[in-house]
C-alpha cells in the first residue's frame, strides 16, 4: 500500500495558484504578441508564441488533473473508506497492485473501492442493484476490474459469487404466488425475471473478474499470486466449506457453455468472464498437483463433506468444473492444458502430445455438471483445428480425437443440452472427419488441393464413434444447426477449391464437370447428419419435418457463408454456435409444434436443389456461365427472373444467391431455367448424384 495524505483546502489553494500562473502567462504572451505586431517586427525561426501557448495549456491541464485526483480522494473520505484527521488531512492507502497512470485510472480505483465495500455489506436488493448497476457498467474497465478484485481479495470474490447464487435460490424458492404490487404479472413471469436478474449479476461478477486477470494494471507476478490465493480456496480444507461452490461460480458465471452465451430477459448476453490464459493454467496446474499429491480425499471433497446436505451436484463442487468451463472460453488455455507438447521445441512433423493431463481427467468421476465443463474445454481446444505452421492444429487434432472417442462412449443422463452444444462445437470443428465417416473414405493431403488445405487430421477414422456422438449431440436444436452450418461451409469451400484449380481457359462444361464430382460427397455428408439426427431424436413425422427444416436452413446458411481471409474450412465453430444461440433467444428457431402445421419437406429434393443452386451461384461468381445463359430466346435479359437474376450498375447480369436460396418460388424458377435454357440445358443431368449421395448418407447416419 502507498499512503496518500492531503489537505483538500491547502491543495485547492495550490491549484488556484497554478491556474493564476497560467492566466498571468497567457496575458503576458498576448501582450508580447501585440507589441511585436505593433512594431511590425518579425522573429525569424522563432516559435515563441506557439510554444508558449502549448506550455500554458499543459499547465492548465495539469491543474485540472490534480483537481480531479483531489476530488476522488475527497469522495473516498465522504464514503468512509479514507479518513480525515482534526487538521483536515485526508489519508488513504492506495493499493500498490494496480497501476495508475491518470486521474481517470484513479477514478476507476475509487469507484471499485466504493463498490467493493458496498458488496461486502449489502442487503439482497442492494447487492442486486450494485451488481447489475455499477459493477456491470464497469465490468470491461481494466483498472476498475483489477481494483475491485484486489479490494475483495480471492476469498471475497468467491464468497460474493456464492452469496449471489444463494440469494437467487432463496428468492426463487420463496417467491410468493402473487405480488400485491404487480397483480398483472403471473407467477412464471415473475420467476423468470427474478432468476434472470440474479444470473445477470453472476455473469457481471465473472466478466469483471475475467477483465481483471487480463488487465495491464496487474503485473504478471501479481496475477500469478492472485491465482495462487484463489487456488488455495479449493486445495486447503481449512477454508470455509462452501468455497469450491463460489470458486466455480466465479469462473463459470451464469452457465457452462463454451459459446459463453446466456439468455436474460429475452436477450442473449455474455455468460461469464474470459480469463487470462496463464491465470487459468496456474489454477489448473495447482488443482492437478494438489490432487495428485494429497493423502486421502482432495480438499474440495473434504469441504463438501463438512455439510450434512451438500448443495447441488458433485460437479458443482469440483473446481475443475469451473476451470475447464473458463478454458472453453479461452482456447489457448484449453489447448495448452489438455494437449501440451512433450517438447515445446518440436515442430509439426515431430510434435508428440503429452497425454498425462487428459488421462488424469479421464480417471475422474463425471456427473452431468462437470461433464458440461469437460465438453466446454474440449470445444475450446478444438477451435485450433486450423492449418498453421506451428503445432497447434496437430495438438488440437489429437485432443479432439481422444475426446470424441471418450464422449461417444458416455450415455444416458450424463448428457444435457449444454454438453450437447459444446460437443457440437467439437464436431463442427472436425468436419473433415465427419465427411470421411459419411463417405467411407480416408482423405489424404496429397490427393487434392482441398485436402491439403485441411488442418492436421486424426490418426484413425472412428466411424462408429463419430456416428454415435452425432446421434447423441444432434438431439439439441442449437447443436443440430451448428453442425449443419459447418457442413455447409465445408461443402462450399470444397466447391470453391475445385473451381480454383480450373485452367484459365476452362469452359462452362469443364467447370460443371469438375464441380459435379463433389455433389455426391456433399449429399452424403448432409444425409449422414440428417440420418444421425433422425436416429438420435426418434422424431415422429411432424417433428422430423421440423428437424429437416432446421438442417436445411443451417446448411444453406453455411453454403452461402463468405469466408474471410483468415477463415479455415470449418473452424471457429464457437462463433457459429453463438449465432444460433442468438437466434434461439429471439425465437427464430421453429418449434416442433409450429413446424407440425407446415407441409412435409421432401428432403432429398431440397438437398439437390440447394447444392445445385450453390453450384450455379459459384459458376456465376467466376464468370463461367455462358453469356447467353442470362438471355431468353429473343436475346433479352430474363426480366421474369428478376427476383434472383439481377443486373449490377453496369448492366452485367448476376445471380443473387441470398434471394435465390431464401424463396421457394425463386428456386422453382431456377429449376426451370437450368432445364430449359438452351445455353445450359443438359449439362446438369448428373445433378441427381447429390440426391443419391444424400440417400446413402441418411442410411449410414441411422445405423
């Protein structure tokens, strides 16, 4: 701590004197300028006037800065955090752990100190208002977050997380049947509002803490020391018994989704903090070392046994649940913890993965709560399945292969919608292996440019495990759409790759022959996903229609995806999952009840249409369609197709893929066009290969 003492009255006098000097200097500068102007004298190579003005403005700014700092110290005294003696001298112990570079930083520190003091003593309603008010407002302020975490301390932060959850549970359990002050709102709505308010508070605390661990206001040494103090809460059984619960809540926030989303009041927000990689690794290694060396039960289990009626599931107490959840939202930490290299100096051709941590995790007991956390961490690590020059994609391939085999063998009540959504991210980032399973083929990077663009693959195919995991995972709507969207992106990029290898003088027929070779494989891929979903869900007829429509919509969205310069084939699936979580919160996903009223979807025909339409869109984008394809028999532009066949500002025709794929009537016109137009008719005769592939894929996915 650094002791700061000031007499505000004397400091105000000093500030006034500084401002008087600035005012006098400004007057002198003006007088000098006037005299030179009247004398009509030039001072060559002199910047006196400009330099003087800069110095004066700097002096004024310094006075303002000192005054702002003085005001913040006075504010601390007014709240009782600082103290004043009989002579009017205010004394405040400024924390050394937070770097302060300006009055703005000091203001953040002061607000954090005030809020931390309130949090320690707040009543339930005051606490809820504080967390969803000032703390939420400052949750991304690095200086505030670091100062708040320091003012609370590791135990105080965990205790606060636990208190928020206890208040949430208490208020939900004791919610009255009606509210005399709100008679128009039913019980269910009031329950949801209460739950959402406390979940929002839990999320704000976790986000704020994550910001603190990434703050430049903390030195690496202090961050490490803080992690050590936090880990002691779950590795020292003499700590309060409930500390493991608070520890996990602090790291997880409102849930254990790898996509880090939570629905609150009908809107999707951030569920928890994104923590510093090294902070999480320090926590993980500390718990691992403790459990490997302790005699008897780990401390967190001993803490749990201190209470006759432990709250929640065992996984709520297991500190690895909080750590692994947070790692799912920090892919670098997840990969380095789950799949470190034996030798950090290894290159991609020689890297060997150290599997001891994964073996240790496999040997633990998992319930539905902690399994959500495990799937989150693997989902985070799988985000590194992108082609790189380092070893990340090799290590990511290793851990996803291990995890898919492990997860495929876990059945029954262990699975929740959250763990399915997390596992879907793993599968979406492993689309090349799903494609291999669907097509009964082992891809080789030497066989094609497309295969060579893939990140490192698995050592084995694991067709049975892939199919089994898909059947379990795709029971959830968000998981189903995440995987289907990734499949669409994969198929689209495979099509792009086949077109990119064409010679410059390739004809329309050459181009179509080339891309048609991918249609059967793409059809099988989508059919495989549909078959696995059908088998896993056991849908009735109407529900099957809803499932099929979700698959088609997501697959079509993926087909139309325009990759950025850094995008890989199917990686970054966390962002895909997040987008469908947003859609779900906005009720954009059709429910089975709604879809049951719709007409049945002829899945094979739809797949054929979607893939064929995407093929022609890509041929159009590359200028590979014959010029006459856009003209009717009279040589005029197809005005009757103007809903999807359009002209740019220069009059050149093009196919609007969004308009084409979003309107069934446009697709019907498209089908008539490719069958009847003399410039392109006949070339699409092998389009049925996609339909045939889809049918075969469905059967394979349902086994």
